[in-house]
C-alpha cells in the first residue's frame, strides 16, 4: 500500500458505517411512520434493510475492485475491513482471498435493483435517493482510489455503476408495474450470503426500541427535538409548541380534578410544495402520540387517488379503508381541494361526506390535516361549511428565503460528507435569491434544493471520474462548476456576483449588519453592540430589476 492507502482505510470504514446507518435509519422511519405500507413486521423490515446494506457494500466493492481483473494490496486491505464489517470477522491471506472469490461468484447474480429496491418501491423512502447514490459513489471512489491510479476499465465501472443507480433511483415510480416483479431468478441477499454471521451489534438496540412501542416520554422528546431542528419555520414551531403547551395544561388540570377544555385538533396546513408540511405533520403525530392524545401517533398520507374510486359504490369503502388505517393517528390529505374541485363531482362529494361522518363518529381517535396551496384551500373551506366548522386551526407555511434554502443545502452536504467553500456558498445564495425573487405559486422550496443537490453530486462525479489520484479533497469538496442553476440567466448571475452585498441580523441587538462576500464563513462583529457572530448563511441584497 502506498502512503495514501493508509489514509483511505478510516474513511472506508466510516463510509461502510454511514451506509448501514442510512439503511437502518430509513427502515426505522418507514416502519415507524408508514408501517401500514409494509407486508412484514417492523422488526423484520429493519432486519431486511440491514441485510440489503450488506449486499450493497459487497456488490459495490467487487464491481470496482475487480474491474481491472487484478487485486492490489490496497484493495486487499479494504477487503479486510469489508469482511469485518459484514461478518464481524478478521480474515487475511488465503482465507480472505477465498472469501472474496466466493462472494464474487455469488454476487454476479445480485442486481443493483435488488439491493436498493425499498428506496424505489416505497414513496417515503424516495427522499433518500440522493443519499443512497452519494454513499455508494463515495464507497466506489474510495475502492477505485486504492490502486493509486485510475485506468479506463475502472473509470467505465464507475460510470456504469452511477448509471445503474440513476436508472433505478430516479426513473422507477411506485405506479410502475415493474415494482411488483420478483426479478425472476435473482437471489436474495440472504441466499447469496448464507454463511454471514451477524455481529452482536448488527441490530442496534436503538433501532429495535424505535420500532417497538417506545415510552411516550421518549416519543415526545424525540419529536420535540426534531421540531426544534427544523430549518426556518419559526412561526410554525411556535404554533405547534403553543398547541402542545395548551394540551399539557389541560391534562394537568384534568389530573388535578379540574375541568379541562376540549378543542378540535383538526388542522389546515397552507403552503407551497416543499415547505415542510408533511414533515411537520409527522412530528405533530408523534408529539400527540407521546402525550397520549392519540394512542399511536402515526400518519397516513393520502391524496384524491387514495380516496376516490372510478366507479359508483367504490368511493365510500375506499375512503373508509384509509380512515381505518389512520385511526389513533393522523390522516394527512394532500391537495385536499382536489376532492371537490371538479364541478359536479359526485365521487369527490361522496369521499368528503364519508370523511365528515367518520370525523364525527371517531372524533376521539382521528385527527385530520388538510394540506395544499393557500388559495384553493380557502376556497374549499368557504364552499363547504361542514369542513370550515371543523377546521379552525390553520398554519401558514411560508416559502423559504435564500438563507434557509442555503442552510437546507448545507444540511444535505453535511449528512453526505460534502464540503462547501465560501465561494460556493456565495453562488448558492445568489442563485437561491434569484429563484426566490422570481418565484410563483409553484415554487418548490425544499424540493428545489434537493434537486439542485442531486444534480450537483452528479456533476461532481462526472468532473472527478477521470482524475487520479482521487484525494479526499476531490471526493468531498463541491466547487462552483458543480452548482448549476438551470433556470437562472447566466448573465444575471455574473452581474449579481460583481455587486452583491449580504446582510445578517446581529443575535445580540437584532440590528441588520451588512457585509461583503469575503465575510462568508467568517466571524464578524456587530458595529452597534460589538457582539461577535458567524456569518454562515447571510441574506443577499441584490436589485434584480436592473437585470
């Protein structure tokens, strides 16, 4: 191994751990928040995700390491770490070679789709697509780097691997009939790795605890921590905390033998796409579950297609089935106005009437959240008195500003071990400001950020694919060329970069302070109260009308 190979090993081990954590975390989240989608028990599903991560890291290593039909000393060193990660054993010499050769023969029949299938099959997990692609490509690039140089066959293997990931992660949809396939004779990970011996820590206790009915205190505490950790949404956080405080007060009064005020908990979430409505609904569900207001606290997410059937007599049973799934939790209806937005829509009205009846019949077991664009939601409530009388709590989810969009991008980078230099932050803030100032009611907010992040990672992968040696800096640093705002005029971006200034409120006196781009990521001092603070994601000050 050359000198840099020794530096690779800790990062390789960490990436294996990150991959496993990604699979377990997403598995726990799906089982906890969307258990009704699963055909097996929650614990079985999390165990399956752990097995799938093992298959993924094995296939990733073998695809790249053996692409040149050689097995270098650096690759053998990584193989030792891989075997230890998968089996909890330390193998060397002939034993290691035999183990890898056996894996290679068996893994030939393991498809990429089979090891990432949950992220394609379950819509809630599609949010992790970029994370899966990132961790796999990071692992693959580390293996490629073990040789110390990149040859054509390895470069082609990396390109093919990324193309496979993109095909499955971004082009398969839940309505695609291929999702129901069993891949013919494709074996499962368990069949391919029959001699695998799980380590004692292979199923972390925290995962099992999250799936089993956790104490209400733990559920409440975790949900409150997640609420506090949300970027932006300050008014929403305050509204939710105010509701929690009120409910806690009423519970304490009741426990003291005093009368408690009963209020309706049905809510309307107004906001454009990507403003966090679904995320907050899940948090609210766990908060109410943790307080014992509802016994489960899960969220069933539906839209018109889940409630309204195509033929007479089918809508009522279809709607009631979804409501039954949501009992003791929350029914979250996205774009709720689509139920009755088609004129004389008898089927939509049937679904609405069934919903109103169940809200009354199961008022102690069902909470309904209607979500969608503010304008159509207002029209829906005005046109349906039966709804407006039941939904008197409305939360407005404002669009994210440039700074918060930048923070969301930075969080995605941190979760996936990418770094942003000050000049890249500057470009992001300018681009986000243009998108924010020119937005309409279809502005995607957080979805815009995730799409940009995914595109940036692909641009980065294409940029460094032919570079050798692949240093840690190359593998982790996004640069300006990787950030491409397709809908922002290039000339406008260039002019804005020349004249942009930035502002941040001083955390001490709350006065707005103005800075040049040179201060981004630096400590600054308020000229008014002398309080020091970090200029991490300031607000751009740009007059776009000149463009």
